[in-house]
């Protein structure tokens, strides 16, 4: 096995809590606020919540520890991390490195939608947004406005990353994460105070074991990927900034706790109110993705009367923060990949990253107007749908599978175990080894097959 070479002058987090906050901020994104609630509604509420909790603190934490330890051991982003053990393994890093470059352009497109809706609550009023989808359709299919809001969202993301790890990412997270948590708690309390909402909360929080199914388990495993920023190079990059003295086990546990907590609050904000308004969990699940956030929720907020503007604006401000914290981590990862692969300066690497992301974002946005005739996944699909399918359903599971095989069977788990144990006792060493060598690869293959089959229409997830 080739000797691992550390790079000099690597940026580092200022403290353990800076890393925890940054990793949690990356993990907390749109998946927690529009994907998690509809999955919880579809798969029996409390039963899905319980299954997801188990998955986060078993399957999820095992992969999170692997990626952060790999990054810290090598001191490099994902391409350099795998290449450090031999050039023949660099392809795993390059494959994984493509994922954030595919995700961040369409993520910024959606971030632009969210920013537009936040502003629209003040400029156009809640009634205009609650017109049954006409407002949203007109906006995304327009000639210029959706591009403008995407560029505004991108500019904020690029600006934060340009200030670096400590002065940019850390400081931004220090503001956005507490604000996000406070707004999520406040909106959850307000939602639960509405008539009939407690019935929806009971459905969401109390497990009904009759709802347990293989599809539920697969959906919970898939959500764990999205909600912990796994298999896309982010946690390897963030791990490379962690000091050798910081405990990876306690940090990973807290990151998982943060992510689960925000998902829980996201469901409490949305599921009870939507459950009451729409009549059942199935009805909530039928309005998944953009339809739930940009069509159904504005209609629900209208039912809050004089508070509709406030509730709607606060909700979309919360979603902006969640989207920004994730887009920042994605752009930072892309920048670090370019810098490590080329030995360019950080500024030059960020400039190239910004150009690539902006051009790709324009192409994704065109899929809703000028290029709407391109329907890569069949009638009604868009370029964004294809990018999401390729990155989330195919490439992320494959990247996780290759990483587990690499660590579990090629360089051997002890290499990573020793890195984890170097800063704190690793009491679950034996369990972790079994998870990485045997359990996680099987689960990842199941996710891959299930999501591809679902996308091809063989069954619904």
C-alpha cells in the first residue's frame, strides 16, 4: 500500500463545534424540508420516523465516520484521498467528485425558486402564490426571472465560499444554523396550535407497526443518504479540515442528531397541517417535491388568515437558509476538488468552479422554458429530473458501494479505525467493521436497485 502523503497548509476548522455545525449545516438541506415530510406522510408517519432514526444511527453514522476519517487521514478532498493509497484507486475519487458538480447547479436553481417565493410574500402577497400552481408555472417557465433568482442565490453561495473555511463558511453557519433552528421551532409550535393539527401530529409521531414494509425501509435508507450529505465528497472534504485532536465519533454522533432533529421539525411544520387540510397521509404524499412546497403549502398558509404573509415569509426564509448551508458545502467541495487535483490557488479553483456551476445551472433552468422539449426521463420530465436521478439514484449509491469495498476489502478497515481511534476511544470498532464490510454494501445495493427500478416505473417509492 502506498504511503499517504499529507499536504501542507491545509485549512482547518477553528474547533470541534465549528466542524459539527458545518457538517450539520451541509446535512440540513432541501431534503429535510420537502423530501422527508412527504416520505413520512406516505409511509405511516411515526413508523417511518422510527425506521429513519435507526438508519441514521447505524447505516448513516457508519458511512459518516468512514468519510470524515478518510478525509482527515489523507488531508485531501475526495480525489486526492483515494489517490493517496495508489494511483489505480483515483477513479473512485473522480467518480465521486462528479456528483457535487452535477448536484449543485440544479440545487441553485431550486434555491432561486425559494428566494423568489420569500420575496413574493412581500411583493405579491400570499393570495397570488396560492392560486393552485399557476404562479409557480408562470415563474419557472418565464424568460428571465427564474434565471435572475438563480444567479442571486449562486452569488450569495459563491461569496460565502470565497471568504474561506473560517472567515466564510464558519461565520455563515454560525448565523444561519441557529436562525434556522429557531424559525423551525417557532413554525412547528404555530402549526401545532391550529385546529385539528394534533391529529396530524399523532399520525406523524406515533408508530403504527402495521405500516412497516420493505418499501418503507428502502425509503428510509435513501433519505439517510440525502440528509447526511453522504457519498458526494462533502464529508471527505470537511473531514480533511478536522484537527487530529478532535473526536470523530462524538462529532459524527452530534451531526446525525442535528440532521435528525431538523428532519423531525420539518415534518412537524408540514405534515400535521397538510394532513388536516388534505385529509390523509396518502394525499400529502401525492403532492411530493416542488408541488408540495410551491403549490400546496402556499395554499395552506392562506388558511392562516392575517398571519399568512408572516408564516409564509418565515417558512421560505428558513428554507433559504437550509438551501444555502447545503449549496455552500457543495461549492466548497467542488472548489477543494479542483484545487487538490490541479494545485491551483484557491481563488483560481473557485473561479473555475463558479463558471462551471453557472453554465450548468443555466442549462438546467432552460429545461423549464427554452429547452422544455428535452424530456430525458419521458413525458413531462426535465433536465433537473434527469440530473437528480443520475446523481441521487445511481451515482451516490455506486460511490458509497465503491468506498465500502475500498475500505472494507482493499486497504482494510483497520486503516480507518486507527484514524478514528487516534483522537478518542472507538468503542464500536467491531460493529463498525461489520457494517462497512458486510451490512452497508448490501444495503447500498438494495438502494441502488430499488431507486433505479422506481425511476423506471416498476414500483413507487
